[in-house]
C-alpha cells in the first residue's frame, strides 16, 4: 500500500493531466487557420477529381487514445500474429492493459487489467476470461506498472504530440 503522500501517486496524476492537456491542445490545433486553409485546398481538388466535397475526419479524444494505445502496446514487446494488445491512459485515475491471443485452433483468450490510481494506492481490477478480481498493486508489479506508465508517457508525448516530456516544450 502506498501512503497518501507518496510522490508516485502524484506523478501518475501529473502524467495523466499532461496527457489530457496534450490531447486537448492537439484537438484545438485542428481548428487553426493553417489546417482550415489546407482542408479548403484538398476539398477543391476533391471536387475537381471526384465531383464531391472532401470532408476531413476530425480528431477526437477517442481517436487520440486509440493512437496512444497503439504506441502503448509496443512497450511490452512485439505484437505477434494472432495477438492484439492495448495499453493506454483513459483519464486521471484509470489505465488499461488488454491482451487477446488467438491460437492456431482459433481459440481466443483475453485479459483486461484496469489500474485505478487513487490516494490509497493503485487497485488492479483483473478480468480474465470472464472472471473479475480486485487487488492492491504492490512489489514488482507496482514497479513494472510505474515503469510502463513512464515509458508510455515519454514515447506518446514525443512521437504523437511532439512535446518533450521533461520540459513540456514543443519539439522541433
């Protein structure tokens, strides 16, 4: 169990806040003049080529989390054929890991781990093939979880949002 004043919880909350702000900033960017002008140009070309308007797909928080999840899946190693893996931050207190494996006989097995970060520590809600279990995260699992969230944060901020995770400044 982590004491209430443990900086680990504060750090996880800060990571989640920074990710949420990066998502909001990314979404706000799509309404900038440059993107609107670019979309007008693409729309004009689409009208000429296809006799219809082109409408850009809007970036949503859900689509950004999906992109983050693709990045997060890779921090646990290569996703092999027949596997599907996700790892992402959902909000200030929730992280998710999901893995689904389909074997050669097309039998599918899956596990979903929901990590709930609160002032009393981190609770893991485990759903494995339909059964549910709640456990306080401690020891090596806690160390691994903290390491995974830090790696995720660093890679997502750099690759997706083009922000230095240490300084918070935009990358060139």
